């Protein structure tokens, strides 16, 4: 995988993180877990997806924690 592809995943992750943090700030929260809409939140879902994509760098497969 070349660096440009990795950069795309990192840039996407940073953008989703910025949106998530803006939402938390707007709602005066320090964490998504404090939000009543945590499990339905499309902003949070997009952030979580971006985290996994950044970790995988476009490669398929699961993660073991």
C-alpha cells in the first residue's frame, strides 16, 4: 500500500474526528457515552467506521482486541 492511500484513510479519520468533536462541543458533552442518541448517531458511526478503515488501510479482515 502506498503512502497516498494511507494518507486518504488518515485524512478521512481526522475529518470524522473533527465532526464528532464539534458535535460533542455543540451538545456540551465530553463523551458520546453521555449522549442519549449514542447508538443511533450517524456522526459517531461514521467516526467508528473511519477508525477501522484507518487501522486496516484498505485491507479487509477483522481485528483482535
